[in-house]
């Protein structure tokens, strides 16, 4: 039996705050070869989830603390939709279809979601990163992240 306590989530929030990426995850599945990948992700307001898509797998997430905006994009990076999930919203989770460009924006430090994806995990094929969004660590990340906080459907991404 696996039990997941509030103290585990508090520990993960502390790890996210200590991380340069401002997020951390906790795998529930035993190995990357498991056919179902299950994990908790804690993300602070300053984290950057580079827009990406999963060509062969969908993902399901339930927000358990805090809140997020999920933003979807077309192939050129224009925003197609923005969804609020978690605290302050009537939505508690989301499923992203295969092939959908998307990112998450954390509303507050310590925001947490539980994610389920099809396995096995293969870092070479799990995600395709958007060429119109800066890579993690790029000097343009801060400006891009600020743009995503206000972007609405139809907004085009800034050049970097």
C-alpha cells in the first residue's frame, strides 16, 4: 500500500523552492519502463515549463494544491486557448490530447498536480519542444514567461 501524506507534499514544496528550476516531482511508478507513469509535480510561480507536445501520448493531471493556467498553442506559437485549473476555478484537472502544444503557468509557489501518462518513459521521444519558445536557461525565458502570464487566444509569441 502506498500512502501520500500532506507532509510529503510539504517536503516536495520545500524541494521545489530549493531547486534552480523551481519545481520537483515525485514518481509513484517504480521504473521508467512501467506502462503507466504516475507522479506528483510541485511547481513554483517562477518555474518555466517550455511549451511542448507529446506526439504519441496524452496526459492527465489533477490539481491538488494551488492553481495553474494551461495554455495551448498552434504550430506557429499563437495561443489557441487558456484554461484555469485548481484553486479559484471550477476546473480541478485536465487532459491534454496527443500532439497539442501546451505549457503550464503556476499561480503560486507550492502548486501541485498529480499527472498520469502512458509509459514507458523514453527521454528521446517523450516531448517535442516548441521551436518558437526559448529553451530552459536561455536569457529570453523570463520575458517569455511574463508574456505567457498575460497571453490570450490569438496572441503570438515574442521573438527571442
